């Protein structure tokens, strides 16, 4: 993912409850819907004892519009009621990025 700098990262860290009913479907729906929003740049997620999902955005305004999207508001409500023991959300400004990718010969 090559993004223009600076851009913003929304880091969503969670611990889930034991209730899984409907979670995977809603998570996929939100991932697909976020990708359609103006200013969306990308998404990464990992799950272990805690889950970490990071979405990338062009601006703080784009993040606010996504936060207030009607379908996203409903998912937030369900998350607090059913799926999350706790969560923490951080919004960070990314000043630069770099990466590494192995180029195996063979």
C-alpha cells in the first residue's frame, strides 16, 4: 500500500466477548463499505488474544464521515451491545512510510 504522506491511520484494538453470532458477517460488510467511502486508502487486520484493525484515510474529515455513516453507526451499536468486551480507538497522523519485501531468487 503506497499512500500519499501525510495521511491518517485509525487503529481499532479490541477484545471480543464470547458471542460471535453475526460478527464475521458484519465485519466483512463494514470492510467492504469502508472501501467505498471517499478518502479511504486501505485496511489491515490481525487477530490473536486481541484484535487490531487499521484503516487508512486521506483526511480527518473522511474519518469523521465514515464514523457517522448510518450503517457504521449501527455496527458500532451492535459491537458495544454484543461483540466487544472492550475497545480502544486511536487516530494517528502518518508522516511517512517505508517497507521491505523479500525478493527470493529461485
